[in-house]
C-alpha cells in the first residue's frame, strides 16, 4: 500500500514539474558559478584624507 502511495505521489510530482516547465519554471536552482561582486568607493574619492599620517625616520 505504501508503494502505491509513493508511486502516486511521484507521478503527481512529475506531472507538476512538467506543467511548470511549460511556463519556464524549473524546480532545480542553477548553481552559482561566480560570486556576486560589489564595488565600493575609495575613501580618498569622497574628499577625506587618511585618519592618521605616520612618518618613520630610517635608523642607520
């Protein structure tokens, strides 16, 4: 009896997937090959300079 229920459920899933495929809907999500890249602006471009300026004299 359980096998019959599993068979009917599988058939319904197959039927739903084929009906959705007619409209271009896919059940599986495509794998993302490349990560999303977000560009950020430089701090210098916004008109502000560095927060601190450190100078080091060489010791010879």
